């Protein structure tokens, strides 16, 4: 659908700040004429402006960009409940991966006393883990993404590929039966894909607002997950699919 594509293009522009028309044509697999028509609609938003050969985020716009801290406030109570329930799945001696995100961020509060090996690309989680000698912290290297406060890119994914992980705790921008767990950033998606590949158990942490939402890139099908930790039971179609494919729906309360 055009409306969905426009929404995804806008999110891609916000993530990458400056993009070319050729880049958008390649990413979204549409013609330059189609992209031009989409851009004409997108630039009705004063946060995004045309440049020579592309578009960029307008840093002079009155409306500020949504920072990591601001995104963290949304659905905060649900996120805290979800992260606490997810942390209860971690056992002594586990090797785990914790994804960057505003829900996974709270897991460390509940893992302080456990002896674990922790791999992460999230700077916030690294900082939280530093005081605890019982946590063997392995940080992924890569390019700093200031919007998500994480290290991203192929270097981080390659380092992650060296490890065998027992449990991965993942974040997503959206999740649907048709498109699976989705994310807007190619640089983060490669890390998420590797975490799914290298982990014995895969848990998605997603509050109820993420269901029926789709972003640019799929990194995991629903049936690949071990479980989904959320705050509300999803619709019956989703529940039936999860049961048929042995995906646990874990409701945090």
C-alpha cells in the first residue's frame, strides 16, 4: 500500500537524516518517478525538506526529533513489566544477548544478582552492567548510532557470530503475522538477524502498541521465536498462529 510505503520512507529518512532518491529507489524497489511523488507528499511535513538529489531531516524545524529518552517514556509502565518478566527467564550461568531498545533497557534492573555472560550493543545496558562483577560483559563494536544509543553495523554482527548464545532478548518496531518482527534500520537489522541465528532461545519483548505495526525490514518470522513477552494478549488469529507454531505468549502483569 502506498500509505504504508510513505510511512516507511519517512521513518527511514528520520533514521538516516540525509538520503538520496537513488538510495530510496533501491531500498523500496520502486521507480524514481514513484519516489518523487511520495517525496512530494512527505515534504508536507516541515520536519523533512528537499536537498539536491534527495531529502533530509530539517534540523531547523520547530518540532524536535524524538530522542531515545523521549521514546523511552512512551508505554513505560508496560515496558518495565515486560522487562521484569523477561529477566525471570534468565538462569544462573546463562549466556544472553540483550538488544538495544526502550523495553530491553530495563532488564538489567532484574539481573544484578545473577552470574551471567551478557552480550549487547546497547550503550545504556553496558553502563548499567559495569558495577556488577558477576556479569561478564561483552560489548559489540561498530558505528555509534546516537538516536538509539547503540553500536550498529556489520562489525557488531560479525563479532556476535563468534558466540553461541543461550537466550536472546530482542526488540522490534512492529510485529505482524505476515511480516514478522520488523525494524527500520538496516544497520541494526543485521545484528538482530545474527542474534536470532546464534541463539538457542529467542524472546521478543514488545508492548501491545507494536502488534499490527510494520516497519521497513523483517529480521525474524514469528514462528522462529521461542516466545513473545508482552503486556496484553494479542488478537485470536495471532494467538492461534503462535500456538500452532509452539511460540509461547508470555503476558507480563
